[in-house]
C-alpha cells in the first residue's frame, strides 16, 4: 500500500497543502469548519506526517525533549504519559532522557542530548527544574524550556505547578480530624523542593493544632525501599505513631510493608497516607489515602506550553493546577 501523503489529505479535505500544514502545526487563521475537515481527512486516511519533511520546511526538528532525575517509577510514568499524549495531539515526537542529578554532569548530559537530537525545546521535571546551573545553561543556549514544579516561579521560563504545601497541610488536617495526635512523617528526597514544601505543610497543620512538638520525622528518598526503612524506624519507637504521612506514594507503600512485618493492622492500628495518587496508590493493600497531584495533567500542560513557546506564541508565566484529597482504606480513626 502506497504511503498516504499530504497531497492526499489536501485533496480529500478540499483544501490547499498549505492549509493542511497550518492545521498540522496548530497555527491560527484556519476556520474551525475547515480545520475539522482536515482533521477528519487525516484520521480517515491514517496520515502520519513526515517529521524530516516538516523539519526542512519549518527549520525545526519537530522533536521535543523531556529530562528527569526521579527515583519514583510511578511519578516518571505519569509525567512521560502526559507529555507524550500532548505531543501526539500535535503530531510531534518526544525524546525522553534520564539524567544523573549530579551538578556539572547533569548539565553536560542535558546539553549533549540537545546537541545530538536537535530537540526544539525541553520539558524539565523536578528536581532538575530547580537546578540553577542547568537553567542558566539552557538560557545561555537559548533553548526553549518549560519547568515542572520548580522551587521558584514567576521568573525565567514558564512553569506548571501545584500547591504542595497546602496539599500536605490538608492531608495532615485529615489525620488530625481522625483523632491522631502522634503522627509520623517520612520526608521526600532532600534535593527535591517539593519535599521541603510538603514537610512545611505538615508542620503548619500540627502547629495550628498545638501538636508541633516532637512529632517524629524520618528521611526518605522517594522510593519504596527508603519508605520501608523509615517505616521500620518509626514503628519500632517506644512512642510509636498511630499515623504516618509519607510525602509520596512509593514511600507510603514501604511504610505499609513495614507495618505488615511488625504485625500491625492498617488502618485499625496504624493509618498510612501518601502523596501523588500514582498507580501504586490503588494497587497497594489497603489502597492508599493520598493527595492526587495532577501529574499527568501537569506534564500535558507543560508540553502544550512548550509547543506554543516553540511556535512563537505568548504563554503564561505560571500555570497552577489543583490537588485533591483522595480518601481510601489506609486511614481510619485513631486507636
């Protein structure tokens, strides 16, 4: 079967090749009825535009990049899926690069990827989105980029964020409302700005309730293994907490595993809460009460902003998405 060409799409839709190209590039100035006919023709003919041909025509690679350095496979999956879906809608490809979060090595790694793939722009995810050296290097190279959940917004590149501090405060208030007065906390990776914000929200809720003194906190690194270790330390204390709030779902899953090792029933003897609402939150037993961070939607939005940026459009400096408290079976009234 011969490959479907842009000429075939134009003929079926009854428009010029230039109009098809403008629809493919999501450019303004095409009437909605015409745009609909072109998209129907693209779908009916299963047309897939040639990226090299579009690159030659527009002096762009039509390839976007996404860089990450996060140990949580669940978080990374949601980010990749969201960005990829938006690129697919725009008939673009997404190149995904895992980086070591190690200062100069990270900068060299990302810049090498940019040079070798000729991506038109980057979605930069946390903690890389708060890496001052990397941001400065991208600005110097004039590489268009959008940051996901950086520590500082309103300057430099566009950013997509949610209120981590407020979300953690809300989760802590939920545990307090269940009657828990001894609440342990597993802090996230120390290099991630969101970890500090989530701990700050946890402590703010406790302070408001007059319970901010001597609440046990353990350091985690955003993976199940560190959550397991932190859970063991918290649950073998003499003053064992009746609830533990882990600042991501992977670590909360590790806490539940620690509770099982010690013969503790969740949630009858111990309430466990997480953060993110990643896939593991509904797979672990009991299913996790957690904060739904719209990770997929945030990545989808970031990729959309990057597409607009690359195409020379004005974009907002900050895009804020809402969180949601999701109640499941891992939390209950204090024993």
